[in-house]
C-alpha cells in the first residue's frame, strides 16, 4: 500500500513478520501525513519489527528528522523494535548528529 | 535493501552540522555565566526522562509584506534580540550557523539564574534547529521556521501571510525538571518565553497585535526511569551552586 504526498511517498511491504517502509523523495513537513499513514498501516499488521528503508530518500531537513523521532518514540512506547536501512553515509551522519543512531539499529 | 547510492552530495548536506561527541564553547563575552555547556553531550528527544511533547507555537504576520526567507534571515542574524528581557543568548557574532554552540543565561521562575546552552544542528533559508545539551531543562530539538500562508515551512509559495513557527520536540531532562512540568509552572514558563519571543518578532516586522497560538501533543506519556540519572547534570542545581562564585569573580575582576 502506498501513501503519497507531492514530493514524498512511502510504501509498506512485508518480509516475513517484519514490516518494511520504503521511503521515497523528500522527508520534510510535507511528508508527515504519508509517513504517519504508512506507519499506521504497518502497525495494523502487528509486526515483530519495523524497518524504515531510506534508499529512495534524497532530502531530509530538521522537521523531517523530528517526524522520524516521533515514529521512533511511538515504536519504543509500543516496545516494537525499529531499524533504519538504506542510509547513505551522509544520512548515517545525520542520524549520529541527532543521536537517532543510539536508539535505532542501522542495517 | 540497497544503500542509498546517489553519488552527488545531497541538497541538505551544507545545512547540517557535523557530528560531535561533546560541545565546545567558542569565545563569549565576560559577563556570560559559561556553565553546563563545555564538554556536555548533546541530547536527543529520546534521551530525556519525562513525557515526550511536541509543542508548536505560531504567530501570523498580518498586514506585512515580509517573506519567510526575510524572517529567517533576520531571526538568525539577531536571534538574542528577540528573547524576552532577563534572558541572554551568547552565540557567535556570525549568527546562527550549523555547528555553532551558544551559551544561554536564563531567568527561571522565582528569579533564579540558569546557565545552559544549545547547539545549532541545522540551518537553511526557511528554518533552523537547536539541540540541547545534558543539564538543559529539556532534552530534544527545537525548530524555528517561517512559511507562507500557513503552509508547511518547506512550501515555496512566497505569497500570502507569513506564519512564524517554533516547534519543540522535547522531554523533561530529569525527574526534577519533569516535576516542574507536571506541576504546570515549567510548561507555563516555557510557553510564556516563546509567546514573548514571537510577539517580539512580530513587532520587529511591524505586525503587532497578533496573538501567538500553541498546539501541544503528548507523543509518549511514559517516563524513562533509565534516564533518571540525568539529574547529575541538572543545570539549575549546578547554576545555583556556582552563582556566588560567578559574582565573586566578576566583583574581583572589576576591582
């Protein structure tokens, strides 16, 4: 199922009991609705783990990072493991700056 | 899942600070109480003790032709001047730039002085973000942005009314701060601080008379007992202990 905004879309797929959210485009405040919808779709399937796949992402600003922090907080509150995949070196660095990497498995 | 393989540097690359383990304060004025910043680690919103809140403060600049880019340029260049009286932001002369560290001397409820800081982690033409260090009352990020006509800060439309926004994604850093937020006066002081800042910004752009609004969302209601030890770095306690020394030093320096 794909959730889309103008410059961002997210698609949820399953690898066994893991929900993978394939993220594409720009993660900024315009991505909020699509990101939330994709996450909600994943949660409905009660996955043992959620993976955010950033391979298709080409822009993240600070508002976008705040959205990801929000998802991470929701996952932690539900005791659901969450991981990040497909990060370029640049985005790995941003996850270090914001200390997201302390709380997410980076695949 | 393949790694992001785009060989070109991303468009956001220049807007982000580089990673650091600990904060390093540059040159700041003598009158600043430089405490609780040097050598402290930056704290993400996930590393605090208290409930996780997303607080969004907004004000509309009615009847002015100012663009979001003009607002952010002026805000970044003169950030301290928009703060409420009695609070000081000692940052680099160049203004708000990614990677810069600023020392804050804040007046707390009851008049007590608190020294803490922030690090600029992101800045572009329409927004900038701070991250707090250990000991700050909040653990997390605060993003300052401006947008056209209430659209998201990333919208390119420069027409219509400009809306200024401050969005904090934060937890109370330790049990003491969290108690102040649960009792109400912590949040009340924080809200007044940012409301006054927005009013000062609106007045600067000749858009007085507008009232700021606040939307608060509790993202995570649970406290994180594993982070209770953050109280060791509590800047309010450390500032209170250090204050007599600070004033003695200033007195002897003058004489």
